[in-house]
């Protein structure tokens, strides 16, 4: 039995604590909000971020990063992507050199365009880094519905050890050494889910959404390859698997946000009603910047960025996207 720290008391961090506890390990979950820690310890519930889901007995919550990191065999890092740098800077004094840190945050840092593994490498220079991604809704994994995810680590021996410690018969961990590709799949699916949500909100039908998924997968693959990822990664769980889940389920936070935009609501109003983070909103700007930096053709992603971050009219942006010239599907940058 290992002692494992989970950093982040949101929906996904709480669900991962359930997974780890179900694996038979001791779990200490760090939450930023004192109320969340109190509810988990007293009632075995997280009513803010994982409402209605009873938690596995034995999870210990704390608001002290030192307690979460103390004697941990490894850490699962699950705060919102834009908060990872701040959390890891605070965590650094308490983390022993050589401790594995598994990032579970699906986003790119605004301003720097850094992947989460790059942020961790800068802020926790002694950490051994892995990436967990794939199609996994927090409420489903918390109640032990079958799920498959990718665990990417350049050190495959370490990756095997982490996968064995995290995995259960119903939370299956598939190993990869493509850290960049695994990151990019998790990031792009959020942006593309917003695009599919807009199409749903506009009542464009299933055919349009399927076309967006297919062309979005092409954009995901092009950017991933440009950054050093491998094509097969995007055909797997952290690529097309996560893309399919987020773009086709009304339970996806990013998809539901897109639906609201497609129905004519304002972004600020939708975000103001929600306590959870829609990572695609924050990642779209950085992904668009990476596309321009690496000369990668990503019209869907750029359109989402224009709507979210530059005040573009949804209907005009859709019209411009549909007016793109015809081309060979798999030719060059097409």
C-alpha cells in the first residue's frame, strides 16, 4: 500500500482520489477551499464540484500542500490548467527530488503556450513527469464505471509502475511514451467540443457535428505532429477517444458551453453561472497562437478562438468557415 497525494479538489481530482483509494492506497487530497476539505472529511461528499456522488471511505482531505506531499510515493496533479504554475510554485518546498508527478490537467498555459509538463519541469525541476489523459468524466470514474485512459511517460519503467499503481479493473491505464501527443489530444478536444456545441446549439444536425469531429481530429493531428507527437497517439484514447466523448455528450462542460453560444447566449453570462472551469475557453487562444507559430492549418480552432477571445459574431464566423475552398482531404495542409 502506497501513500499518494492528489492535488486539486475539483471534480476530476476528487474522482481520481476515489480511483486511487479503490486501488487500495492511502490518499491525501489537497483542496484549495476549506469547505470542500471539510465536506470530504466529514460527509464523504464534494457538493460543490461533484454533487450527488458518495466518495470512497478513507480519503483524507487537507488544505495544506505540505501534508498532501508528505511521504507521497507520487502525486496526481489536477488543478485547472491556468492555476498549475501557481500551485506547483507553492508545492516546490514540500516535494522531495525524484518524486513522480502525474499531470491530469487538460490545458495550455495562456501567455507562454506551455504544456503542463513544461510548466511542471520549470516549477518542480526535480520531479519525474507523466501525463494522464483520455475519455473520462469525473462523475463516472468516481462511481467506478468502466473507463480507459492513457498514461504517458518518457521513462517507460516508471510509466509501468505508475500505471500499475493507478489502474484498476474498471479504470484501465494504457501506457505511452508520447508525452506531447497525449497532451495535445487532451487540449484540443476541449476546444473542438466548443465548436461541436455551437453546431448543436444552431441545430445543424448530426452530420455537421460528425464532420467537425473528423476535421477537428485532422487539426489535432497536424498540431501534434508539428510539436513532436506521433500520429498513432491521436488515433487512441487521448486523441479520438477523448474527442468523441467531449464532442458528442451533453455532459461535457465545453460542449454544453458551445451549445449555449450557439443558442445566442453571451460567453460572460454562461461562465458567470458556472463554478467549474471550461478549459477550452482558456486553451483556444494558446492553441491558435501555436498554430500560427508553427504554420499549422487549423481553421476550426482559429474560428473558436475568434468567437471566444476576439468578439467575433458566431453566425459570421460559421459562414466564413463554410466558405473555405474545397480541397483534397489528405493532401498537404488540407
